[in-house]
C-alpha cells in the first residue's frame, strides 16, 4: 500500500506556506504608508531605492516582487497602507499553491484533466483579455482566478509527485523479478 504522503509533497507544502506567509506579512513589517506605488515592469528592479531602508525580510520579499511582478498599484492589494510585494493575481496563486499543497499532504486523490482545464482557463481568459483588449479586471477576480490556478497547479504537481513515488516500488519489483528470472521460464 502506498504511503499517504511523500517527502516531496510535504516539502512543497512547507515552501509554499512559508512563501505565501512572507508575501502577506511583508507589508506589515514596513511602517504604514511607506510603499504606496510600486508600479513597474517585470524583470527589472524599478524600486530598489524604496527598499533600502527596509529590514532584511521585507526587503528580500519586495526585491523579489520587484523583479518578478509588474506591481501595478491598481492591480495590487494593500495591507497596513502598504502595497503588497506582488499583484493580486500572484497573491492568489501563492495562497492557492500553499492551501492545495496542504490538502495534498494529507489526502490522496486522482486528478481529472477536466478539473485542470477548468482551473486554468479562467486565469488565461481574464489575464489574456486584459492584454489584448480594453477589458480591465478587478482585484477580487484577479485573486479568485489566481487562487483557482494555484490550487490546480499544486494538486497537479502533487499528483505527479505521488505518481513518481508509486512508480518507484513497481520499478524496484520489476528489477528484482528480472534478477530472479521470470516464473515459468527456463
């Protein structure tokens, strides 16, 4: 009988939980109203000077956010009168990844490809329409589509980790059988 969880899924849960917590807590570790508009571009550190006075934890989280997210103020959530280090959709993704990783740590399941499709289409439609039309989503919808996509991605990753874990004993058993020779064969 396979194990209920694997070390890889547990590690994924730990990492995603710590990261989601850091992203949510970082604005609370900064004096209120210090970071109010981090709007910039992905792949560039636009706001390094704003992070110079921050303590090490929020500095690191905001620095990563500055490089990996556009951080548009109107597409971001605010805590403690500070803009979060990532946009609303990314925050939803991080929380969804952590929540579903936690569930996957304790519950075995089979993933349905239609579930994966249903979980990823909304983020693609919402984000894609914003890129190619005048449509402007709202932060509640961004968080919801990010959360849904994060849940689906975490469950899909955990599914593959469990599949690899279950395959290993089968591969070992097949190797042992080859060494002993197949029953009924000379």
